[in-house]
C-alpha cells in the first residue's frame, strides 16, 4: 500500500484505541493441557453429541429467532417465565446486549477489579465509563466500596460470583444486602458463569432466582461454557424482570444463538448426570489441588469455580513459564497472580510439578 492510500483509510471511532486487549495464555509451544481458560476438560456427553450431530444436519436452515426452544427448556428448569429469559451466543454476547440497552455515553458501570477481563472492554464498547473497584485483601468484592462508587450516572453494577479469577463467592445474603443499598434505577448484574461449581450450587441458584421477585433491577447471567462444557459453541443467557429482558431482546441481533449451540444447550440441560459428573470431578480436583498448594506454603483463597487463584504477584510470569515447561498452560495476570483451571488430574499434576520447579528456583 502507498502512504497516500494508508492516509485515506477509514478511521475507526476513537474508543477503539482505548479498548483493553482480551488476552489468552502465552507461550509458543502448544501445551499438552490447557488449564488457562476455565474450560471443561470433559468432551460433551453422547446425548449432547447426538443433538449436535442432528442439528448440524439441518444447518442449511436458520435457527429460531431468539432461541425459543432453549428459553422454554430453561423456563421449566429454573421455574421462571420465558419472558424473563434472554438467550444468546455466549453470556458475553448477552452482557454486551444488556450494556447496549442500559449503558452508553455519559453513563458509568461499576465492577470489581480484578474480575473478568471482558467487563472493561464491553463497558467501553457501549460508550460508558468503566469504574473498577479494587478487591478486598481477601480477594473478594468490596461491596461497601462498590455501593459507594454508585453515582447518579451509574447505569449498572456488575458482580461476579464465583469471581473470575479469584474464585471468591458472594453469599445470597450479601447480595441481598447490597441490593437493598443500591438505587432501583441501577441494573445489578450478578455474573454466575461458574455457579454450578460452588459448594452449595443448587441452594445459591435458588436463592439468587428468589431475589428477582423483590429486586426488579437484578439480572442473573449464566452460561453453558463452563460446567456444561460447551465453550466452543457459544450459548449463554440472562434471567431478569420481563421489562429488562424485553429491552435486551430489542437490541439483540436476530438469530444470535446458532442452531447447533442451541440444540447442544437443550441436550446438556437435560443431561443432569453429565453435569453432576463434571461438577464432582472439578470439586474433587479443586479440594486436592488447593490442599497440595497450601501444603507448599502458598496462601490462596478458597474457590467456588473450576479454577484456583495463586496471588503470587511479581512471580506470576515465572510461575506461568514453569508450568508451560511442564506442558500445561495456566493464565498469569502480570504482577498479580496465576489462575489455574481444575478438572483434569493429569493437568493438576503437571501444575504441581511446575509449582515445585518454580519454588525450587527461588520463585
Ligand atoms: N463471565 C465470566 C465471569 C467468565 O469467566 C466468562 C468466560 N471466561 C464469561 C462470563 C463469558 O462466558 P461465555 O461468553 O463463554 O458464556
């Protein structure tokens, strides 16, 4: 291209240059195990694979407009009205649509930090200002500080429980107290991407759904990417007051949930045995790996997710490299810590070998 041609290229909006980059694990050699993206290590169950196959054979056709079959399955599973559910191509996409409908220029969105790295990207994409509130020393949400960060311009607050990447869990009572102190015009998103892995998952799911009745500004965000093991297909949803759901639906692209992802999600929801097996594999691995790491003198928070957080600060890059040398990728956050996905005994053993090499090297 000539310099003249480059000079006349269309210029993107200014905000494009301000967007943080969504990064994945580093390393040039493909690792044998990926413990870096909080994916499931188990392939889909036979029932899910059969549903995927059948849907793929009909993929010359458009999917349903809004994912109605999945919405109807979720509606009976969760005991909420179909009008309260919006489904989409991953919970990321659904969150983006929520922010499109409720945030925007001149508005602010409060979230804990560190939390899920897509939040600042999606908030800025909407045109709103991101307001990150530091975690407590115990790596959990600082709810009083988050409430104090709410202003007349706040469009939404995003809570993440279990929090990615620290694993900390907010109890239903804590969320309820928080909601009581937040003005009713502010949307409160509770991102429950990892809720199925929490120790009291069923109870906390029921309790958070029960909060919806008294708090019409509450939005629960869930996904099929983690415990249901469908990250590659992209299916997620929110549950909210019907008016909020209607606004989100209004800004959602038509056919946003593809037919194969939808069929897989419906089948995965019905395959309760596969979910239970996946969750128990993760919980057992989490307990064992947490104990093994703690016995090596590492201080790490309890986690409700399919991952553990090692707050090793400046040691994070070296720890990631030590794990990669054992052919397992983990996710390091420069200067903060390393997040390790659990669920594969082989990957967990490789992580421990990496940790031992890192400790032996004087960190
Ligand atoms: N929320 C949290 C907290 C996450 O960690 C993730 C995925 N890493 C998502 C949302 C997005 O999940 P998906 O778009 O795959 O549903």
